């Protein structure tokens, strides 16, 4: 953690330890770049203070396990053609008679774009105590698997997979997987405890290998990566963008002038992808990438410094290079401490006619709920008492059409926003 003198930071032109001069209260720009490689082969874990922390290959893992004790999030490498299907013909009692005829019509499950706790394996969950792949047992605190999955790995192999349980107290997962015909069955025990300084630890099914590929969570702020992004038409598609670390916050400001610095006019977003992928676009006429102008992002880092981030160039799949300017806008010692925001889970997502918003920490009182379409028009508003850390929302049959929407919730002086999809058919 860095320390600064408030008096010095406010009155002189240089902030010790950063080599960045201030002009009218704003640090002069520092140009940097990261390179993910051809076809975006590498993830880039980036610190605004230290630059690139690590750049592990993306092409090594199939599934990943959140490392904290009281969580059940399991993700997939969906943007690199790892496909996850819920087996629709039976629960775990059908393990010995799996039949994949018709699999081409089964929906593929992908990680949620906005919440690290809502991985592909959690997509069928309804919130605590149902975590999608299994249900929480309040007696021993285990999450017990109740679903069979079909997984296509990086190599193109297909397996049937059963997450048997998570021993939450010991932070240990138990897996069973086999070829579709039942051959080569494996029983695997994964001790997650040695990796708790990281957000996730990963697993390769073909090699039966646990993979330690992330840097420590406290060492990085944002992740440059390829992931599955929810499109305006309600489908998922591989995108390249920037995701926040779990304790980093960010917000987009548009349209703004190059000298814009008033990041305090709105709350920073605690979700996974406030920076995301839409800061660039591809011109089919010139066959080139362009970066959106009049756009700036402000990021609160793990150390609670505030940086201004402006993208200037995107190289596309030939190099995976991203060029940007970053400014130390406000060191942690000279800003007012920001309250920790609450986080929520929306389920089910996609939504049909009703859904639940579950608060992942102690939140009481009344929630003001607003829903906006992708043009920014408010199309729903309600106010409800928060009961058992959740609110239940029912939409009228004619209020919403299929598509992408933005949910905004205000509870006290806290604000949370997230995207979700309506799919009635």
C-alpha cells in the first residue's frame, strides 16, 4: 500500500513514486500498451502502478473454480470454444445412461458477463441455496451436486461431468467425469486452499491437471482478455475487452472532453465489466478497428487510487495489442474514502416475466428499482421492501420485449447497475 502526504500531493507538481507531473490537478498522460498476441492467445493481468503483472496462455484450461471458501462459482473457458451443456434428460440418477442425441439443439451455458460469482455452471441456479450445479446443505455447509453436464474441452473431446460436492469448510471440490460412453471414468479431489490468494484456480480435463495461472489478487487491477459478451440481440459472442479485479471499481464517461476529470459526479461500478469491450468497433468498409472518441474510464484500483483510462488504439486479432493512456487522477490518501458497494445476483437470467435480485451482503430497507432499455429510456420503475436480502420483481406481459436491458437499484445511498436479458420464448 502506498502512502502520500496530502499537503504535498495537493501543492506540488510531482507525485513521489509515479514520475507523473500534475497540471491543473490532473496527471499528464502516460502511454502504455499490452499485447495479448495473435488471436488473443494470452490473458494480460495489469496493474496501473506496475504495468503488466503476468501474461499466461489462455489455451491451457477448461474450467475454473473460485477460491474463496464461501462460494460455489465455477467458470468455463467459453471464448476459446469450451462448451458446457446441462444434461436435460435426467438428473444425477441418469449418470450411467447418458444419451447426447439432439445435443446440437441444447443451449450452451456461458459465464455471466457482469459477476465473477455467476459462472457457467451457476447459470441454472436460483440463488442461495441453489447454486446451479448443486444445492447448499445447511447442516454440514456442503454444496451437493444435483446435475449432470456435458463438456466439450479445448481439444474438442466430450465428457460427461458431475460436480459431486464442495466441502465448504475444507474448501475442497469432488468431481467425477468420464467419456460419454462411461469409459475412462475419473474421480478427482481438488484442494483449493493453496490458491486462496488468487481469484480462481483452473483445471484441464484432458490432462487431469490443476493449473495455477493467475497472479495474486492484490497485485493487479484489470484483466485484458477474450470472453463471451452478451450482445444487444440477446446472444453471446466472443469479445475482447477489459474486466475488473474483484476489488476494483470503474465507470465509463461519455461524451466527455479530453480534459474531463470530474469522476465524482456518479458512483463507480463494482461489477465485473464496466469497462468491457464496446470502447472499440470494426469498420467493414476500411477493414480496420477504431476506438471510440470522447470516452474516458475512471478506475479505482485495489489500493484505492483513482486512474483515468483512455484507449487510443486496438490492433485486432493479428497482434492483440491495446494502446492506452493512463493518468493517476487521485491517490488513495487524498480522496474521500468510498463506501464499499453491495453486490447482487439477478436470477434467472435470461428473464421471462419475473426475476429475483439477491443481495450478497447485509442490505435492509427499501430498494428503488429502475429498468432501462438499450437507448437509455426508462421502461419500468418500482419501490419494494428488501426481505431476506432480496427483492422479487414481476414484469407486466406487455412492459418488455425480448432484448437487453439495464437494471439500476438504489438502496439508501448505494447504487448498483447490471445488464440482463429478457427472453419470453
